[in-house]
């Protein structure tokens, strides 16, 4: 083994050259001493760390002035971006400006102590972090350097991620725990202690820190679930209750999964706990409020139903006797008496229709409206509703026209009475909100393969876009000055909308202020196997839309 400390610079350089030649020229190695040197040279040449060998340059007083490069390995050439031959023999400052000033404290230190010294340095211009080690020998020293830039960046990234995770768990009050499956050691963050109401110092760091605090009714199930998670590797998600030291019960939302650490290979079970007691309490309160609201709604509906019955009985008597009086005593009544009688009759009928509307609304809201579906012809429905509203329309000099039915209009399966009720509401409104002498149009269309659209169009005052969304709310009436008639309380459209919902349909309006409105009702129909409305003349065929949507 060569004692490098005893060699002069020339001898050292000579030896290094010889070594290099040896490595490249010789295929057979016989001298054990040479083998060792050759191995060193091979190591020197193949190391991933850069290695540079330096010789001190001193002044006459023996003070270190600088150092001169004796050798540089291939990793050093790559790192410096310089060929060995171009730098060997040059001083540190000739290779890197200010290198002497920069590294003098380190060189001085290793020669004063005679000990190796490791440090880290950052080369700002090339954004490189290096971990360096310098070892003195005789008047020489060598320095190894390892690029730790990626390591540094990774650890900075790791630090940032950990900090973000910590901030996120703190802000969202998430408890995080970790169970080492090899050692059985359980650790958790401060939030876990806060949730469980325990002093972190009193923890035993075993699974019992957790299981002992589980609510007795949930314990067996939770322990079994966690065991399954450990055995199968499946994620665990669930809620359980814990009992705090003060005896309180808290509801916890938990998740956990197994992480197999890449570096240690030790499997750990990692989990989170969130205290959701407040949300659970709120949900329970809401549930109770909902039940109360349902109960009071049912009571309201019951009250309205019985009140309506109580009101309708005497009202029907008033209407009935007024009609009777009109019929039997007409010749004995004065003209004024006749007028009064008509007023009584009209007011009675108006009141009766209002009571019926209010009752309808409350019954639909309470879900107590029965839907009686049957096979219906749209033409029949149109005939029926038209007859019903014709007297009202005539009184205002309005005509009701029907657009030609589309070919192959299907019959529909719906509730005849409820469907008529919706259309009568829409027609009554069209009459109410149209000026005298106009025209109202009743139409049917097939907007898509599975839907039928029935519509009522008037040439009335129209409805502003903002108002179109509110007119279907109960008790909403628009203030259209002279166009708003006195009769009505704003229930008709609300009842129609709820009935349309119950029939599986949708009600809506297209309107322009000043030009009139089209109220429409879309509802589903079966395309295949539905019998055609009689207007088609066919009996059974798939529905083909007139204008495919
Ligand atoms: P009511 O007619 O009893 O007031 P509705 O619920 O039937 O109650 O209608 C609500 C409001 O919608 C009406 O007060 C009216 O302002 C407006 N409206 C309904 N139909 C029409 C229509 N065809 N043209 C213009 N406005 C209408």
C-alpha cells in the first residue's frame, strides 16, 4: 500500500499517471500492490462523486496562499464542465474566480486540525447544492463533492407538503393517527387528543388508547371492521361514537387505510377522525323540525278540510235556496230584488270556488290527492273544458279556437279530472286577463317522441320575464293595473303546477308584455303501444313526432 503522505508532489503526480496507464494498458495484474493502486484508480475514475486532488501553495513564511489542482476524476470533469487536461496544474483562482477566498477557511481548518471536514455549499449561478468533504494529507488535500440539488429540492417539497397537510388538518380540525402494524405502536396528532378529550401525556401509545374510548355499543363492530381493514387491506370508512372522560358522547366520522412505507417496508395503518357531533345534532334537530312541520301541515290540511266542509254546507244551502228562490218566486220579485238575488248567487259561487281552490292546494301539499289514471283522448278533454268555459268567454265576447290536432296524436294515460282542472284554470285565466272581444287558442302538439304539449294562448296583457317565475307561487298576483280583475286570490296557477307535478308533467309560460301569453303543459306519453287519438284514424303504432326535437 502506498503511503501518500510521504510522497512529494512530483512523485504523487507520477504515480497517478502510472496508475492511469496501468489501468488502461494492463490486462493481467500480478503484483498485489499494483492491484490495490489499480483498484483505487478504478474507483477514482468511476465514482459518481466528483474528486479533486489539490496541492497547497505557500509563501516563504509558510502561509497558505492558494492550492493547485493535481488531479480531477471524470465525475469532476462532468460537474465542472471542464477537461481534466485543461485544469490540472492551475490554481483554484485560475479555475474558479474567488475560489481561494471562498474556501480558504475550510482549507485552513483541515490543515490546522488534520481532520476531514464536510460541509454543504450552494452555487447560485448554476443553482446547485453540493455536499463536500475535504481530507488533508501532507501538503495535499482531496475534496469529494456530491450533487444534492435534487435531494434538497425533494426535502423542501416534502417539508412544504407536510406543512400544508398540517395546516389543512389543523384548519379543518381533523384528527390524524398512525398505527405501526409491526410494533403495535399508536401515535396521533394533537387534534385527536382534543377530539377524544385526553391528555397527550397520558397516552399508552397502544390501540387501547382508541378502543377503550369507543362507545360500548359500537366497540365490537368497530374493532372488527378495523381488523378486516388490516387483514384485507380494504379502506375503512364509517361513523362511530366515543365516550369522553367527562362522560359525553361524540360522533366521529372515520377513514383509514394501510400504507406500506417504501423506505422501511413496515406497514402502517393511517386514519383520520372528524368530530361530526354538531352536524349530527343539527341533522337530528332538522329531522325533528321536519316531523313537526309535517305534523302541523297535516293538522292544517285536516283543519282546512273540515273547515271547508263546514263552510261548504251552509254555502251550498245559500246557493241552492237562492237558485230555488230565483226559479220559484221570480214573478213576485221586483227588478231590484232580482239584482240582489243574482249578487247573492254570484258571490256564493265565487266563495265556493275559492274554498275549493284552498282545499285543493292544501290537499295537494299534504300529498293526499289521489291520481286516477285512465286512457284519455285529448280531443275529449278539449271538448269538455271548452264547454265548461264557453259561457264565461261569451260574456266577454271572446272566441275559443282550436288549432288542428297534429297527425297521430297519441291518447294519453292520465287523470281525466285533474288534467281538465289544469286546462280550465289556464283557460279561465286567459279569459280573465284578455281584453273583451279577443281570441283564445287551444292547441295540442308533440314536441318530442315521449311528450305531448297542450297549450292555451291568449292575446292579453302578457307577463314580464321577471314575473313569469313567481306567478306559479301560491297567493301571487301581479299588479297589472286595469287588467287585473278583482276575482281570484293567486292560487289557480299554484294548484295547476302542483297537479302537473303529480301527473309527471311540467307547466310553463311563454309571454311578451302587451302581446299575450301561451301557458303550456308538457306531460309524458308512451311512444309505443299507445292507441292513437281518434283524429288519426289508426289504432296502434309508435308515436312519430311531427317536428322531432
Ligand atoms: P288568480 O288568477 O286567481 O290571481 P292565478 O294563480 O291563476 O291566480 O294567477 C296568478 C297571477 O298570474 C294572476 O294574478 C295574474 O297576475 C297572472 N296571470 C295568470 N294568467 C295570466 C294570463 N293569461 N295573462 C296575464 N297574466 C296572467
